């Protein structure tokens, strides 16, 4: 089977692009409101918390799924 070099098919400026990184991805904790991430500092209009975006890396979800399917969280995409 012939190998394809993807770097020869993609424009150089696309290869040099940096991935988007949100404030939520860079922060380790769970507290605080990120105004630069468009989170509402006044809280949610309902009893449920709708003023913040969920974890962009889905760490808690991947941990729970990993236990269920007996994998490491890094193995879940």
C-alpha cells in the first residue's frame, strides 16, 4: 500500500496554524467565571447552571466512560 505524505498535500500556511485554545482549556481549576470566554458573571436564569460552557476536553465524562468500558481516559476520543 502506497503511503501518502499529508504534509505535501496541505498548504504551508495551514500546517503552521496554531490550534485554538480557550480560557477554559488553559485553566486547571473549576471555579471562576471567564468573561473572555463569554461566560455570564451574573449566574444562570434557572436553577441549573447554564452560565458557563462545559469542559472543552470532557475530562469528567471521559473518566466516567473509561471506567465503564475499562479503558484509560486518554483512549477515548
